[in-house]
C-alpha cells in the first residue's frame, strides 16, 4: 500500500482541529455525563477495538484515500480544467454517499451564493448536486441550465441505482436529441472499475470515466473521485484537502486513547448511547458547515444503525443524527435541548476565525438596548451567542462536545472528514457491529424494483400487495 | 371575535389533506404500536384537553388568524405590489419564527430555483431569508444583491432580538451612506403594535410597519403579516392560503377525536412518546416540503420541549423533530430507521399529484436492469420508492403516519399549517404543559447580552466566567 508521509509544516499544525470533551464528563455536568470510572472499565473493549482497527486496516481502503489518489490526481485536475473552460454548468447526479460529499465541499469551501455571483466573480461553472428524483426538482433544474453548456457527472458505484440511472436516461435522451454524437462529451461517469451498467454504458458511449476504488463505500468516498472531481471543478485545492486528511489520519493512528481525538470522541458517544442518549446533535456555528452536518448524518446513521452485532445477536443500535445550525436553531431547537428529555449529545462546532468580518455600526445611541451592539462585529456577536448557548446547556447539565476549527479551509475540512470517518469506524468496533454495510436499505429498493416491473421481482410484488390497507376509521 | 364562515366549494373539499394513522397501531405493526385500549383509556385526559382547547381559544389568537387578517390584507397586497414593481431584491431579516414561515412558503409554493430564473420568467424580486448572523453568510448576501434595488423586511416581535437588530443596524448604515434620506423607503418593519425598539426606530425613521398581532408567538405567526407580506411579495395567493387554514380549522373544531385529524395525530404521537418514541421524523416525498419540515421542527420542539408541567412538576417532555427528505434520505437515514432503536415515529408526507411530470425515456433496451425504468415517469418512480420505503418500515414493525397531500398549493399548505398548529396545541394539552412559552431560551440570550456588554448584566458575566475550563487531558 503506497503510504506517503507528508512533510507537515508548522503552519499546518497551527491549523489543527481541537476537540474539547470535558463537558461529556460526570465531573463537569453531573449524572448525565460519563464517569472516568466507566472509561477505565472499558479498557478491554477499547484494546480490542484498537487492535481491530489496525488488523482490519487493509479492509478499510477509505482510510488510505489520502495516500492512494496520487495516480488519479492529475487526471482529475486536467478534466476539471477542461470542464471549467468549456462548460457554464456542472451537475452532479448521484444520491446518498454519491452526492453528500460533493455538496459538503461546495458548501464549506465556496462562496455561499456561488451560483448567483456574476460570471466574472464566480470564475467557473454554476454547480448543482441533484440528489432527488422529485419531478418538480428536476424540472426546476432544467429551467435554469442550458444542456448545451452543461457537463453532467453521473455517480453511482454499482451502476444500478434507480434514481441516478433514471436521471442518466433523461439527460442522455435530451442531449442526443439536441447534440447528436457530441452528447457523449457532456457526460462523465464515476463508477466501479469493471462492473455494473453505468460502466457498460460508459464504454459503449465513450464517456470519460472515473473509478470509485474497491472497498470504498459511498459514505466513505468523498476523498475519492466521487468528491474530488466535483471539488476540482469548483477550483477547490484537492491536494490540500487530502493533506489535511492524511495529517489527521497520522495523528489518529495513536494507541493511547487519551491522545486520539477520533477514538476518544467515539468512546464517549458510545458510552452516552448506552445510557439512553440516542440522539446526536451536530451544531456548527457556521452556515458553511450546514452540509457537513448532513454528510455526518449519513455517515453516523447508516454505519451505526444496525439490528445485529457481528455475531448476529439482536442489538438495534444507533444514534439519530440531528442537524442544528448556530445561531439560527437557537431559536428553534435550544428550548428542547435545555428542557426536554436527557436523550442527546450535542456537538458544537466552533469556528475560531471566520473568513469575513462584518462591523456592526453604532447607531441610535440613546436606545441602550440596541446601542450596546454597536462598534462591535457580527463575529463578536456570533461568538457571544455560541458561548451563551454552551453555558445554557452546561447549566442544564446536558452532555456536549466542542470541535474547534481554526478556520474553514481545505486543510481543516480534510482533517474533519478523516476524523469523523475514523470516529465512526471506531464506534462501530466498540459496538461490535458491521460498520460498512446497509442491509436495512435493500428491502425498500427491491420493492421499488417490484413496483416498477423489473423482471424477477414478481413474487415480492405479490407480497407487497398483502400489506394491510388498514381500518377506514383511521384514515380521514 | 370576527369569525367568518367561508363558503367552501366542492373543488376545495377535493383538495382535502388526508391522514392515515393505521400504522401507528399495535394491530398493524405489533408491540411498537399504540393499542386501541390505550386510546380508550385516555378518554378522560382527551376530554379535558378538548375542553381546554375550547376554553382557552381566546388565548390562542394564532388560531383565528385565518379569520382576522381581513383588515390588513389589502395593505399587504398593496405594499407587495409596490415592492414587486420597485425592487429587484427582497430580503427578510428575522430568526426562528420570524423566518421559518416565509422560507417554508417560498420553498413550497414557488419555483425551486426561483432566484436563478431569468428575470422575465421569475417575474418578481429575488428573495432571501437571512436567519443567521454568520459574517460569511451576510457578506455572501451583500455580494449578490444591490442595496439600491433591495427592500429589507425586518421582522422581530419584541424589537429586541440581537441578531435581527444587528442586521438592521448594518443595513441602515449601508443604505443611509448610499441613499441618504431615501434609505427609509427600503425598510419595512414587522413588529409589535406599540412596544419595543424596532417600533421606536420605525416611528423615528418613518418605516412602513406591519403588526405582529397580540398573543401570536413567533412559531405560530406565519399566517400574520410575518409570513403573509413576504408571501405576497412572491406573488403567492395569500387569500387562498388563509382559506385553506380556515377550512382545516373548521373541520378540526370537532369533539369526536375519531373525526379530528389534528387531535388524533397529537394523541397518537403523545402515546408513542410515552413508550420511548422520543424522535419525530418528518419525511416528505418532495423537495418543495423541505422547509415545511424545518418549520414543523421549530413548532414541535419549542412547544413541547418543556421541563415542567403546568403545575410546576418536573416532566422533561418533548420529541426531537428530524427532517428527512424522500427519496434522498432513503440513502442516508432509512438504514437506521429500519434497524436502529425503536425510538421513532415517522411521518411520511405523500404528494398525490406533483406539479410536473418528467418522462423517463426507453433506452438501452438490451440492459434489462436499466430498461425496466424506461417508458415510465419520474413520478412513477418516486411513488414506487415511497411505497417501497413504507413497506420496509412496516415490515420492520416501526410506527408511522401518512399525511396525504393532493397537490402542493396555497389551499393545501394553508390546511397543513393550521393542522400542525392545532396538533401541537392539542399535544401540549395532553402533556399538560405550557405550549406557548420558551423559558429555556432565556439564559442563552442573557449570557449573550452579558458577553456583549449590555448594561445590567454585569453579575451574570461574572457567573459565566466561573464555568469550569475543564481538564487539559480532555482537550486535544
């Protein structure tokens, strides 16, 4: 395995993500917290999990993405450059892990109103991630793009995802009728190296193709071409992103759990889960981290939400991820978080330095209830609100973690991606589950096939039709 | 109280929202469901709640908004018409209940890429709801609007909300420096009739002002000028919205709980809560209902998340609302919902008729795993996926409700708003809590004041500084 050691600079180390886990602890927040004794008692389980993380490393190819993308890097950058020059619109068609990574990078690392910027300021194509098949949504997309000037990136590892393949059929038809043979230069496929129908079609049509590496599941794929190509099209520095991830990976290869921020985070969440904290709120104080929370929601939910443990014993594990955005959701969710059930862990994501500073002018000096805001900055205000909310949660004796991000940039986002993927994998080891499958999604897919008339699903169709209609007394 | 009886047409009745509660019941999904016995046992509690809903009606002015906005209606429409002709951009500054209603109406009733449409197609100003004070977000807004062509609607009932008042200060300064005395014609205040600093400033500056009616809290205010003015600026038929709400209100004034969809929904949720279903997932199969789920999240969380009951006894009630969008989140959350803990109620929102139809062409006929999708529509596919997901949840024996929306339009959105407000109020009565306050938000606000140096908060500032810093072993 080509493991590259990056020469990390002091500047990069100054951009370290920091975690503060103090307010997960009983000694700081009382009985809703985890006791130091409990942590100590888990020594054996922790050691097994640590051992497994190393033993199974060869199965966790996602973990090596920061080191293994060198070969494809130049292809990605070249293709991205062509797209940036040739097209006015770039559309990702994918769903779940094929969409959330690209959307997260777009949200965190680009202008928050990218598509509305004047062309010369935006300096690159308008960007869309269309991860739904709502006909109203797809029609809306077609109302604002010009297919002749659009590059479509079709992403599905299996090449069989009904949603994405339907989008491909629609777009192929549209492009062929308008552009004839030139249509194929408007489509890029990202899929398995050898298998699946997207691969077959791409070969037949001559689509440029990128590979989802073996052993990398959708929700762990953002640092493969799945996320990297869209990011490069946006002009994001993908080398720096991988470097940040590699840096986090290297410092989280640590056996002492008190020095491993990913593993300690996982342990504290798992211990909290075991005392009924079945909700994991991620609350970044940043509009740019909105989709990071969505990306995390998939990662955490699909990985840990499992019926059985690895021995097949019933477990019904999982924490439900909830996104809250600071300060916005202070005015929506904090009432519940301070006064409701003791069923949550909140992760505050704190941004030390925002990429903009906005002054609040001093006006209406005679109105003291307003003028105290003046001659300060919005940056001061959002920091004060964050601290105020944390204090209120602390006083309500609810557990929370704090992730401190020096600034949002490629290096820190890379770190966060790797940290959360490692945290998820380690939590799975502690729970003794299979972190990387999603058997609970299959039945719904199969029923969809059955209802759409896919050959071979006739029996299931009959079964579905036996679902009770229910009592009319309860339909009104 | 000026109660108007609308002459409801047969067409409007054909647009009835329907609820299917069968899969909340033990007889259909087994032990995770509510038993009919349990419902019967609640008779006394239900009767008290029903009585209270009528007794307290005069305190629930929000409930009468569909009947009481006649006086202000013409003002709203006139002002909206002026704005539509005079401005190219319309910005709502507000947070929580002052933002979510407008955003929800924008999302559900307008084009999903409204701001990106060509001017002549959009036919009205670009529209923004800025409910955060993230400096990166505000700067991004200023990068895409032209203040000289922008109308700002400042919404805060109290007139003291730090976030919104800071936004006002910033914009006032910007407009005055560019436009001088003309600045005041770019700002519209929506606030209390007589009290608060926004009212004082509006009077002094001569801002056009709309009133948040007495007794209407933020999260119940969408059918007042708070939501109606932005909606009218968008060209939404606000009379029809109110009509839909009035219609739902009239049919939910029913004492027989088996005929009252709002109250039956509340009862089943409360009974589910009492057996540990502390998560309420709202999963609309529609991109246009994304912010409806956010609006619901505030309504349900702030109203029911309460430490004490009305007698002051500790209760720690509340269900955590979670938004999931169909089909998108099938690929993110359904694994957890089918296999994870039995701690959820899912509400599927089903759209009978989408406003668009998109054909899936028949291509690649030889690839049977793809060609079965052809000669159908995206509408067929999204319906099949919805049914597939519901079947999977049913097979996993998890409780769910189904809200059936004939089509998304003003009449049905009006119905949904009123239904969910009534459901929330009735759930509060069943829980015997104060549904309409939010004491758990105050401490965070006060600490913000203290940290920003507001006079009178010096003691609290000292208190906050005593918060433990924690052990360095847990910061890394």
